[in-house]
C-alpha cells in the first residue's frame, strides 16, 4: 500500500510547478504576515498557516478563513526571502478546500468562485448582477438595501447593463472547456 | 499608426465603461489604434483559480491565441486581465507540456497558442511606445495645481513581470507630471484595495479602501487616479459605504489615468465618461480646467 502523501507535499503539488520554491523552504520569518494588508481579518497569519501545514494540522488549516481572506495582492510573494509564492499557495489552499468540500461555515468565497466559473462557462463573459444571487442572501438586511440602492444608481448612470452579454462562439467555447473539466453532458 | 490587439475585459463593458471611452479617445489623439480581439472571453479574474488552475490558463489562452493571429501586442487596460494574460503567456512559452494540454483544448475552437505575443498594460504602451515627449505635445490644457494621488494597486506590479521596480515605481508619477499635474507622494500607492474581497469579505475590503482614501486625503490629493477597473470600483463606487461604515465623510473623486490624460488634451469631459461617477467630480474639474 502506498503511503499517504504528507499534507505539505499535497499543497506543494497543488502549486503550479514551474515557479517559486516549495513551502518546506519557509524560514518562518513573518515577512508575509507583516506585509499582508488583510492579515487582521485572518484567523491565522500567512506565516502561521505555513507552520500549520508543515506541522500536518490539516483539519485546523481547512477550518481557517485565512486563504479565503487573501485578496491576491501578491505583496507577500514579491517580498518572500525564501522565494515562496505565498499568494499562489493561498490559491492552492482554496483549491484543496474546494476539492475536499471542507471550509469554514459562512464564507462567501467558495460559493462565489463556483458561481463565477459556472457563469463564464454558460456565457463566456462576466456579468455582475447574476453573481449577486450567490452572495446577497448572506448579507444583512441593511447591506442588501445598500447594495440595491447602489445598483440602482449604477443602472441609472448607465454604468451597469441590465442584460448579460454572451460570446458568439459559445458552443465551441464550451466544448473547449469540457476538454479541461467535464461539466454536464457532452452535447 | 501603432496598432494593438485590444482586450477590454468584462469590466470595461459595464462598471468600467468610462475607462473604455477615455482609452479610445486618448488613443485616437495619440495615433494609437486599439483593435478589439474578436469574440474574446472572460480572463477569469481572481475567481477561476480557486476552482481549477488549468481551466484558468486555458480560458486566457483562447484570447492570447486570437491575438497571436494578428501578430500584434496584446493590450489589457485592467490590471487583473493583464496579470492573468502575462503569466499564462509566459508559462506557455516555458512549459511545453502545459502548452500541449492547452492546445488540445483550443483545437476544438480551431485555435493554437504558442506564446509569441507580447502582453502589455495600456499605461505601458502610452508611456513606452508613444513616449512622454510625444504625450507632452498633445497637452493643451495642463492640469496645473491638480494634486493627483497615483494609485498603482497590485496586479499591474505584482507578481513581478520582468525587472520593474515593484516597491516604489515612478512611471505613473512621471506621466502625471507630463500632463502638468502634481503627483502626490503617499505610501499607499501600491497597497491593495481589497479586490474581490469587496464581495466575499465586505468588512475587510471596506477597511482596506478606507486606509487608501485616508492616506490620499492626508496628502491633500484632489483626485485619485487608477489603472484598473476593479480598484476604481472599490475606491469610487464603495466610497459611500465606507462613509456609512466608519462615519467618515470622504468625497474624493477617483478617475482613470486615461480620463486625466483626456482632460489635459482638452477633450470634453463628457466624452471621457466624466460626470457619471458616484462621487462628484466638480471640484476636480474646476481645478483641472483652470476655472477655479
């Protein structure tokens, strides 16, 4: 029987192979945490998350909001003295938690990503009002009212279109997507 | 006339419409032709990557393949589209296996990608292909006394594309000086606006926006200039929500760099999509048009 892959290798394998160093090179210096503009909203700092992955604390990592709070600003990535693509590691953790279907309750990020990809596969382009259905129900009544007022203002000023656009070559586009990930039935 | 394969991206069809309008106006004035890539698709923003990295590269590769057919440089006005296209192109060049897999998918659309395009941001072609000297000759209405906070944001700078300065770049300031404006020196110019956290973690994003607005205000900026529709939306459209959330009274206009270029070229504000913002641009226009 094959030994189970250690958690830190699973995550390293999920990072695109041609750039950056494996997270096992981490010095625990904390430059990433000191740089991160969203760190105060994270359950664990980026440095802690890397430490936790290396300590094999898989369940704790999967329960953390840290990587879903990453805004992909890549400041940690350009500053890491060990040349680890920390922001890409956050993406790897997002993918890992999506595949495991395990993430902190109440987070909007996982549903938003899934809805976004479905929307693109269906139309080829992004359209904000359609996405609102995925996150608005999670907002408080006050936030929903604010969002509604804002959207109305945007529509009135001509900034927000009312109808989504679809690309013309949608059928071939969807066949192309199916060669990457099988979604639905082959037409 | 300089020609480019132009990839507007989804935002420029909706919330970033004024970016598109002003980019077109300014390009025309500078003898630059932005030829829109035929039937382009969404680049994936930051939302594909959590689902499937390979899918994200393939969808961007479809746009690159279409640009390659034209033999022109691929130009994106949005920093997120630019970053996605730049790295997809780079990986295709350096990873034959990845390129093979992507081309297997593109084949059904009769497309092929080989990574031969140069991927550029719109501000880069104005500064480096047209040049500041040439831009200066078009400035008929110098933006005298207009204090502009150049906001670079993230993905135009990071991850590092080539050998550029990612910590303290100066090209945006240089462009603004060329337009006759006064660039504001403030430390948040490359600090994140929150990006898509505005949807997925509203509280965090509003706080990140507040920090940027406060820094610009502390430095007496009359306007913040952006290079990305996502940054523009967070700083401009959500400014009112920041005020409600934190009890602040920010009312600082946020403009695309192309809108400021257009104003300095003497183009009518309405043609640049100025006046449709959520934050009034009157105070800024009064200074920019020397009517104050």
